[in-house]
C-alpha cells in the first residue's frame, strides 16, 4: 500500500519506518527542510533502539522516502497518517493547530478518496473537527480514522511490530477495510484489531495512559506509606502483581512518572472532563501525588543533612525520564536538580544518552562527566534518578574510592538493601526500610 506520514517526530518516524518494514511504500513529509535533507541522506534524527536498522534498510530498499512537499506525499497515497505535535496549550488542553492546519492543507490537495488517520494523541471530538475542516475545503470523498499509538519510548519498534492491540476508530466501511489490511501483518500472534467509533478510540488512548499513570501514583503512595509503617513496597508489588486482575507491570514506585505523554495526557483528560462538567477526582489526585513524588528524594536528602545542603556535592546518575531514551521532557531529574541547586548544592551528573539535552536546558548550573564514576569524585552522596542498566551493577570499589561519604539516595530501588547496609552504606530508597 502507498502511505503518507505527515510529521516526522518520534511517532511519525517510528510509524513510517515500521509500515515500510512490512512492504508498504511510505513517504514521510515534514516542513523542516533541513531535517528532511538529513533523513534523505540516511540520518535518523532521534535516538530509539532498533529503529536505525529498520530506517536504513527501508531507505536502501526504496520503501521509505522523505519530502517537504505535501502535494508530492499525497499524490499516490491512499492512507495519510497525521503524526503532528499536540502540545498542551496554556490551559492544559491539547493545542490542535498543527493537526487542523494540516487537515486544511490536505483538503486543498486531494483529488480522490483518501483515508486520513490521526496517530497523534488528540482529544475526543478531534476527528469530527478534522472532518469539518476537510468538508469546508474539499468536495472529494474522504474518511477520518482515529488510530492511537501505544508506543513506549525505548521499545517503540517492538511495540509497533508486535502490538498488544490496534485500535481503529471509524464508521467508514472502506476505511475500516483498508486499515484492517494495512495492520494485518502486525497481528499475526492473534492480538486483536479492535474496531470502534472515532470518539471511543480517541478516549481509549487517554484512558490507557491515565490508567497507567494512576497505577504508578497509587504505588508511589503505597511506597510512602510503607516507609511509615515499616513495610517494603517491593514485597507489596510482588504480592499484588501476581493477581491477574492487577497485573505485574507498571507497579514500580519511584520518583514519579515523566516523559512527553503521561503528564500531558492525564492533564488533558482531567481538563476535558472538566469542560464536560465532570470532576474526574482520581486524575486530580494522580497529578497531585506525582507533583509531590518528583521531589521526594530532595526531601530525603534535606532531611539527612538537617535541612542544609549548601555547598554539599551530589553525584547524579541518570537524567533521562526513563532508560533507553535521551528524552528529558518532564524528567524528574530536572525538578530534583532545580531544587538542589536552589538550595545551594553542587551537582555533577552523568547519563548515557541525555547529557546534551540536559546541557541545553540546565546549562552550566551543574557539571557533566564523561562516565558515571567521574561524577562521584569527592561527592557527599550519590543520587540515582534513572534505572539505566549500567547503574544496576556498578563497580562498588570505585564507588567507595571516589565518594567522600558512603551515602546513596536511590530513586529507582536498584540495590539490595541488606547488601548495601552490610557494605557500610547509608542507603535510602523508595518505600523500603532505611
Ligand atoms: C507511554 C505509554 O506507556 C505508551 O503506551 C504510550 O504510547 C506513550 O506513553 C504515549 O502516549 O506516546 P512512555 O512515555 O514512552 O510511554 O513511557 P513509559 O515507559 O510508559 O513510562 C512513563 C513514565 O512512567 C516514566 O517516567 C517511568 O519511569 C514511569 N514508570 C513506569 C514508573 O514510575 N513506574 C512504572 O512501573 C512504570
């Protein structure tokens, strides 16, 4: 099939590349000519494990193309994916100007029946808005389909190629058939394609992310309670996760959820509920808990130093909002760094992928080291903020030699508490006994 993908951000690139991988002819379009040129030369503008291999292969084999010319992209494409940004507007609601602007441009260019698919996370009713814009600017037949993505950064290729489910929201029979054919190679393992109406599909995406965020905030509150009653959140996680109705995944407590999706989507869903005169109480609590959890480690640090961290030097391991990404959007590390720097602390940080991004935002307020051990030189304590695999089994001899004091605040519960205590560490983690 011939496919156009409008927008070559994270979602657009993963979608375009993975659709080419099953034999489709895919043309990705972006207004940023410099970026298009870079991609035409085979350079991948984002970091995502496993994507580069597929990206290069599909370009080389002539299935994946790039252009800044929308007309060229639309010419032969039957299905047009919109993978455009929907940033939170000033009021917390998703800003649809990119999506609706693209719909208008597309309407003016199409000369035959097209299926226009929203891949970006968009509020309920967006498909209707797109339909209205298209109807205003074209007499051609078209269908608007909601097909939300459920890709996790870091494992997006796997999530796309072997999805748990595919949600397709449309009432148009022709579009339903085409979308079914397009996705058939991805559901070989029997995972379902779930067809529904557009509004249910749009809301499914927000409900999924908000439910997962709720699980996390719930576990973070359990962790906080564990510390007060002398219980261990790891045990609670195992104890409840083995119940199928609860499930093992997404029960890890830590320093709050971050990234470009959960914070934005929970906020947008709460806002959309409010607009519909519904007070979504759970979501408000989920956000409140996360706000507190993001800086809980700072509170622990301050408590340890009796409220005074001025002049203390802290090593930070991990800056990205989660491992296997260089993404620092809404990363707890940024909030923690901000609080500690404000309190007069000196910070030396290392992250395997996200250092450049942090430098652009935080600048020289902190120092950056080339490897994880250099960050420890003369530090009063180590703070672990992202659970990168390289931090899981560090060289403890180097740790001991370089740290000024054997003190670790672990926001990701990486080490065995008893082992740390036996090695003479003050080891404070989340929801476990100190
Ligand atoms: C999330 C969803 O998992 C995807 O299904 C969805 O498609 C995507 O948002 C999106 O809307 O585009 P992502 O933001 O890449 O994916 O990251 P996750 O792996 O879901 O992690 C989100 C945050 O939750 C991270 O800060 C992570 O540290 C935190 N988390 C996750 C926990 O604190 N505990 C857990 O048990 C799991």
